C-alpha cells in the first residue's frame, strides 16, 4: 500500500459553524461592550470580509486581539482578552459541527487559517473528533493560505504523494504551487473511494 498524506482545511471542509455559538457570542458582546447583538454580528461579518480579502492578498496571519478591537471599536485590550477567553469557552461548549471524516488509508494533517478562533482552541475540537492529529495553524506559524510557506510547513510532515482538501479555490487551491495536488471538497467523496483501492 502506498503511503499517502492528506491535508485538510478546517472550515467548510471538515467542520461548519454552530449557529448557537454565533448567537451566544453576540449576546456576550452586547453584555460586555456598548454594542447591540445585531450590530456586533454586522460588524463581525463586515470586518471578516475585509480581513479574508487581506489574508488572500498578503498570505499573512492577522492578530486576533487587533481584529476584535476593530470589531468592538475599542482599544481596551484587557477587556478584549477577557471577551476572547469567554468566547473560547463558549466555542468549546457549542463546538462546530463535523461534516466530513478523514479519508481512509492515509496519514491526515489539518492545515488551516485561524482568524477569529485560536489554533489551540480548534485543536481541542479536533482531538475530540479525530483523536490526536497533527495541525498547522496560521496563528502558530505566522503565515496563512495561500502563502506557499503555509504549505511548506504542511510538507514537513508529509510523505508522498500529498493531497490537500479544501473549499476555497484561491487559498486551498494555492497548494498546487507547492507540488501538492488539490482536491476540491465537491470531489472529496470520489477521492475517498479512490483511496480505498490503494
């Protein structure tokens, strides 16, 4: 049997957001800051769109504390840190929903951008769902997809052949520049069936 490594994006590939978390975090923001829950959700969505565009153009990781200071319109970092800690506790209470399992007959790695949730927090969800799994998160290495450096770190773990599964053509699809084959999530089930015969 061939040794194959499959790298996965997190959001939209293995997991989707829990709507209850979104609602409860908005309530927390309303309680801790002078902002309504609906206004918070609008600001968060607006800033995340801007940030995602910046990440796609620069390939850098952006500091979560600074992002939330923009969303919440405050530079009081102490209370923002408290909000982040409570948000993470909520995230673990209301974790994202798993939508896919790892492919069979392959070594699995998760390589994903982290924007509003720390990699350490995502790791706890991953460990619960998949057991101890090697992960490369942008807040740990300082780069974000589509930066080739992100896939270079993935490649340090990889044996050959190497695949990356994701839902974003621009960020996940950039793996091809690093010699890694891209599997769009729409084709993942066919890919899993293919691996069964290797």
